[in-house]
């Protein structure tokens, strides 16, 4: 089963290297395939370089896509990563 959720970049510096690395580490804990999609660019959430390739700046929306056995908790983790950080990650 595949699910999607849209989130917004809150950090004034965008999705830069440190939070990209934090997100990639967290995504590696899930069995589901987790992707971040912004426009025409799709990034594997386990890859810091792919996350950085999104060039996600403050205010932009990112669609989280997950498919696999723990899809609900995977989506929730990424959503919480962006929502509950107060922009700091």
C-alpha cells in the first residue's frame, strides 16, 4: 500500500545538510520505501545527497510518499520531523 502526505519546510535555512542527515538516519529505521517529492525531483529519504538535491527552501512543500509494511509509521515519522521541529529540525 502507498500513502502520501504534504508538508512544508519551516526552517529559515531550508532543508540543509544537518537535517538531511538526521532524516536519512531516521528513515533507515523503516522497512517501507520513503520518498520525498518536490516538483519533478524525487529523493530517497535514506540518501542525504538525494534529499539535498531537492534544494528545498523555507515555505516550499514536499510530498512524502511511502510504500511498504510500516507505511503509516513511516509517514508519521517524516511528518513529525517537519512539523514538530519549530523550524529547527
